[in-house]
C-alpha cells in the first residue's frame, strides 16, 4: 500500500482554510443573532396614513360608542370615543373617514365667536369668510393660522342646504377648504349624546326657515333662533376640515392625552411654532393667536393679577375707544408694560378698534378699518380663543349704543356692556419672531420657556 505524506506547506494551508471557515461560521451565527434580537427590540414600523390607522378592523364597534362602518365609509358615534388629532397647535376630533380615505375633522372647541351673517345664506356669511380665503384681504382669518394647509387640507364640497324638514337631503353644495358641520352629521354622531356636545353655543352650516340659522346650544340640542327683534346673536365657530388621504401619522393613539400626531417637531425659534401652542413670559402663560412674518401675537391665558387677585376694572369713564393714552389702555401701556421682563421682546404695533354693530351689519371685517399704535392691547372680535375665558373686556366697540364696549360673558357669548362697568383684563402682546425657545413643548402644562 502506497502512503502519501502531506507537506508542511499543505498542512498550513489546510489549517488556515479550516480556521477561516470556523470564523465565517462564528461570524454568521452571531451576526444572525445580532440581527434577530435587534429586530425583536426594534420592530420595523410601517408608515401608515391617519385613515389607515383609524379604520383598522380592531377599532370598529358593533354596539355602544365607537367607530362604525357603513359601506365604505366610517363614522364616530357616541361620547366615549378615541378620535383626537393634534394639528396646528389645537385638538381636533375625527368625524368621519370617507371611501377615498379623506378624514374629516372638527375642532374640539370653539375657535372664536361671531355673528354668522345677517341672512341664512352660508355662501355670503361672515362665518364662511372668516374661515376661508376670498378676494377680501381680511378674509381667511382662520385659514391663515393653520400649519401648511396646502400640504394637509383637501378642498371639498360642503352641503349648505336650508334645512326645514329633512336634513339628510343635499341639493346645494359649495367647494371650500374649510367649513362647518351639517345637521345631518351632528345627528349621525348622536347629537347631544355624542363627543360633539361641548356644552356651549356653536353654529351649524345650515340655514333655517324665516332667514334663521341652526346652532347647538349648551344642552346639546339644535335651535335656529339666530336673531331677535333685529339683534343678531354671536355664537361659537367650530371649523371643520378634510385631511388628504396620504397624511402620515407620526404617533399617538387617538386619546385626549395621546392624540394622533400628523406633524413633526420643528426648531427652537418662536416663529417656527404653531398657533394654539402656549408659552411662558413674564410669569404669565400666553397662547399663540397668530403668526406673521413681522410678529407673534399672543393672548394671556387668564387675567392680569394684582396682589394675587385677578384685576377687576372699568374699561373707561370717558371713551369707548381704546387708546394707550387713557383709561385701561394707558394702564396696560404704562403700569402693566413696566412690570414685564425683557421688554425688548415686544413690538409696538397696530391694534384694530373698528366698530362692530348693526350699523356695519355685524361684519367683522369692519373692525380692521380703524387702528391705534400700542405695545399692549386687548383681544378683538374675530380673534381666536376668545371663549377660553369669560367676563373680560375686548377692545371692540359699538357705535349704535353710546358708551358701550364688548365683553365676553359665559358660554363664550359676546355682549355689549357699558364701558364704566367692571370686568377682568386679558391683555394681548406682539412678540418678535426670532426669540429663542429654551425649553418646554408648547402644551398648556408645559409651555415654551423664552426667558
């Protein structure tokens, strides 16, 4: 038998090959385990749209409160539903998702208080003009406060029928980016027994008979007594929008404490933040009411305090025209202004004081026809978040009744009171846009800190 003897060189090569093979096996084994356990700890998250998340089969209800499917459409019904969305610094509620994945939202609370209009034609109403951009430069007050509306909003048809008997028939539509809720939608959600009942007054989109307009009153019922003896009532406006079908969800589970998130975080410059968010300045909390290229307008979240008590004061004893040189305007621009820290943050600017009454047909745009310059002002009719407080003065006046000034009373209603009666003082400021935010997330309980 012939024997073969391996050379040392061949043995060395075999040893190297075997070791390389062993190393490859070890590397493959532990590499696999690393990837396996990484995926367990960091599962792949598929990008989902808001409509996909909301309409998951597990979210559907068969009885009681919840999301119901009717053909290819989905509707929330009842009170205890998880349909909160955070957008543009404000909470919204999901009303429905249509067959194309368009998600309809309504604000969780009233955004302002206005006379709807002087007749029941929504197309010509002040409510519509306040919500949407038109040819008038002072239109679209609400639209201008939304974050990237072109990116998120779907222009849609709105049913604006005058409703007398059957609210479920629609013969008259208008195309807009923003609207109001219809009677049919309110009833479908179960009306007073639904999440839409917020215990205050707010307008529907539908007119009624005798040139009146439908609204919800605090008990959650519907009424159309929108005027009486020539006086028109001012009720809340809850804007309704439709989100595009491809709006991505970035977090949240739809509860009030963890609403669905559809916007990403921004940088730490004040101008990059959103209308509706909160900041802390000079030991007071403020809410952002508008953002322009020139300033950030903020409204105090509450009232001026003196000796730890809310200041209760007259507006004036001599004139219902707001001025930094007399009465409450002088106090705000001297005593109160001097109490503020970092005064270099403030901008001296125009504040609008035009009248609002039957002489101007309760057209909110008339307010912008007259202005004064000041560092500190008050809110006006048409501003956002008017209803967050009550029993305080606005700086909007009337011309038809002598010595009267508007104030906000309970349930967000606007009332013309005598200027020498007493009310609380809720100031407004205009801040520079380049202020750096030091901390906070903009929520009411964790406002942005700017000093």
